[in-house]
C-alpha cells in the first residue's frame, strides 16, 4: 500500500511538472529556442529537482518511513545518499543559474 501511495505522489508531481512546462511553452512563442538553451532555465530545473528529492526523501524515507531508496542493512546510507544527491543538484543548479544572464524574450535574437 505504501508503494501505491508513493507512486501516486510521483504521478501527481510529474503532472505538475508537465503542466508547468506546458504553461511555459505556451507563453513563449517567438523565442522557444533561446529559452530551451537558457542556462537560467536549466539551473532552476536542477534546483527544483534537488528540492523535490530533499522534501520527498525527508518526508517519505525518514519521517513517514513509507519506503527507502534501497531496503536492507544499509538503507540509512542509501537514504542519506539520496538526500546528498538533492543537495548536489541544488548546488549545481544554483551555480548555473547565477552565472546565466537574464534574457529578454521579446528582444530580437543576436547572432
């Protein structure tokens, strides 16, 4: 039963991600190529992925104990590794987005 609820949680979060991407795509008409190549977008995507891992890991693995990354004698280390991956994703995403320049999607593309 725990695995079922965890799976439903992941389905809902993926629907939210896809909805967000669809909204973003619908609002950008002329500069789609520049947007998808933007380090700002991918930096923030990594930050979001890392935050998701941290929240899901702390709540599901540690607080509720619904499931673990890998069960068995070393499950705590696997769970902590999952949280560490979330921290790494946040840090890398932060560095990428901080180095990116904001872009004006309404301005003509420079070549």
